């Protein structure tokens, strides 16, 4: 819990309630950054009385930066291909570097050709087989068990986490990302 | 006239034998050095230790701390890290048990074990750097330099341990390398060379740009993929893979001293500095005024009773601090104002907002003090009085 202390000259510092710690309003101070983190996490609950306007603004700016960073990372993660689906080949028609003289226009025409711009990647196996050993009979032969490919499990989990971040991102942050 | 030439005999066998003469380890290292900088380092020319308090000589806050449960500084410049989901507790102390050539070591002794680490549990020993102090490593540049880390370590546990370098300016890029403690309760000297990183320039300012971290234990969130031994984007699962959980054993100990981070691929002998010089370096991050064994000790400040009861005192730090520091003290009633022919006990102490990186105004409240008098501040008869200015990360 924090409170504001204003001295006789009108200068402010932040006091950590129940401690002997007084924190200057200096963004380079480590404790000051902790105050911002607590405001982001706990809101007005971490302050006795109103949060000073300048502190709230600093906390909002810090949160905005954090959200933009998280959104950028999550978006990049989601653009990666899905392991269970694989990636389709993409062919685009691009200038081949050759030209042909056009007698009608009396100019050199660029010759186009098809190029693979994105290579295909096969999906990984949907399942893998693992051996399960009996805990009761250590001499027994292991049995085979079919499970989802752990690579797919991990990929799905990471994509879900990234999607959750994207879904929770406020519009102003998305606008900043797109600008 | 006949001239007689005397030709010295050359024993080719001896000459060839001289070519086989071993040059010694240092000589070979010199020959193998790839850059003049490495040769410069090898002969110990210039200052090469980047980190502070590597010999664990400076303990301004005290020399023993029990039941450490949250990130906190004990020995100067080193933060014992205990994350909020970590349930292990330890005693941190300055130990005189140290390898030859060192007076002290940092000692961690587990007092409450954490045998079932939460996924996000993290234990370690951090040392943070200002970006402006690391411009010389050229991080993020095409000619970025490698770094070599060396230290003495001793633990009751053996096995794989991890040291981490992390770039806090560039989305926490990191490079983690293992070291192995082979014999329990034995001082071992370790050297680890970290490759250069041509990605991510460090900010040239006083912010927290970079750190090293000795891991002491990490939950499942910090393992699972192989240790990220080359510089790359943040990969939490590759930060502490295989790391021994020091906190997994009650009574386990881990000690370190002679810590040196330097530019180049070669670990050179530890650069010892005088106590005074090392203290001075540490005081950029913490200025701690204790009693030094004296009751009623006058504090290094002077001031005036600016308004009734409120003594405004000016404190000049020994050196410019990294940031405007936070004020901390033992207790508001631990001090006395000496003013106008009277001594009064203080009832409150606060930092003024008119404080900077080179000086602070601290306000001592003492009932009955008359406005306009000059004032001195002294401690009372208590023995654990302190006042500190903290600009650590």
C-alpha cells in the first residue's frame, strides 16, 4: 500500500505504508518502477486515497508498452504455420530477369516465370506411439500407447496462449501496432 | 696477406631441440590469442573486471540475513532472487570461508527446502548493469565481443548449475551456459566463455540493460527445452534446464567469490581492487550510513528547522548515484535533533521530493523544535540505527 507525502515546499514522494521506505518520483528508481507495476496489477487498491495523476499516467504508459510488446510477440507466433496442418506451397509469377523484344511495341518485354516463394512443409504425424511400462510388474513387456504428437500439443498450447493475448489486447494498442 | 675466417659451429640438433621447447600455458595462450585485445587481457594490462564487488568484500546492509523470502540485496550489487511462488527460504551471510587470495565469500544456506518447485519458482543471484557501462562489449554490433565469466564456487551439492547472461534492453535475449560442481564442499574455479551477440544494442544510459545470474533452482517453466547456450530470443524453458535445485535440500549450501566478467575469450586472474575503491563503486547504488559502533553518532548532514518541528537536512552523497535514491531507515524514533540548545527525539522521517542523484533533503520531525535554528542530527542510544539511500535496480 502506498501513500503520497508532500513536504512544506510542495514536493512529493511516495511512502510505502507500514515501512520506513520513501520513494522519489524518478522513473530510473527501481522502487518507482515497482509502484507502477503494482498500480498496473492492483489499480487503486494499492494506494491510500487517489493515485496521483502523474503516477497513473506513467503506469498507463508502461502498461501500454507491455501490451504492445506482448501483442507483437503473440501476433508473430500466430503467423507461424500450424504444425498439424503443415504449410502449402506458394507459387508466384515474378520477373524472370529475361526480356524479349516486342516487335509491335518495339520495346523489351519482361518475361515472367513461376517461382516458389513459400516452400511446402508436410504436417507432422498426428500421433506418436510410446511404450508404457507396468509399474506393478517390472518384468512385463511394455505396451504401446498412441498419443497426440507432443509437438502438436505444444504448438496448440502456444497458439492458444498467443490467441488469448491477442483477444485481450485493447483496441488502442492494436491501432498502434497497425500504424 | 692471408685472412683467416673463424666460423662458429652450429649444432643443428640443439637448434631444432630449442624449437620443441614448451612455451608454457600462458605462452601458448598468447600465441593462440586471436586479437590484440585478448593479448592485452592475457598480460593483465588495464582494468578488465566489469562487475562490482566480485570478491564479496562490500556488505553495507549487514553481513547476515535470515529467512530470505523475496528478491533482496545483501552483499552489495548482488540481488538474491526468490520469486513470489518460491517457498524455499535461506540465510545469506558473509563467510570467511574463501579460497586462497580472497577474504570473503557470499554464502547461501537453505533453511526451508522447496522440494516441489512451482512452475514459476525461481531462485538465483543477480548482478545488474547499467547499459552505459557495457558499451565496450559492442553488443548488437557486427564486431560484438565475447565475454568470459570466471568465479570460485563451493557447494554441498554436486551436478549441473547454470549461469545466465540476459539483455534486458532487447526483449530479454539471453545466453545460458552450464558449469559443473564436481566435488561437494570443495572450492572449485570455473571459467565460462559466452559468445558475442551481434543482435540488440544496449541503451547508453543508466537503465537496467543487462544482468548475469547464478541460478539456484527453477521450476518446470524454466526447463523442458535444452539449455539455450547461444544468444537468442527469450526462451523461458531454456533458461535453467538441468539446474540442480539448491533449495531442494534443507541445509544445502552454495558459496561464491572471485566473480569476474570480462571481455574476451580468456579468463584472466581476478582483478583485485582496494576496499575503498570497491566501496566507492558500490556507493553509486547504495549509500548506507550506519553507527559504526558508536551511539549518539552525528549524521553526515546539516540543516535548519524550516517550519516548527520540521528539520530540513541536506545530505550529500559520496558520489553521484545511478538514480534519485529511495530513503530507508531503521526507525523514525532512532534519531534526535540537536538544535537551539536542546536535544529532541524524532517522531517521523521523510524524504523530500527535492532530492536528486547527488544530494537529498531529509525531513526529521521532532516536537518542540523552534523554527529558524540550525540543526544537527544524531542517532539515539540504539545500536542498530541506520539511514540509507538506495538507487539499486
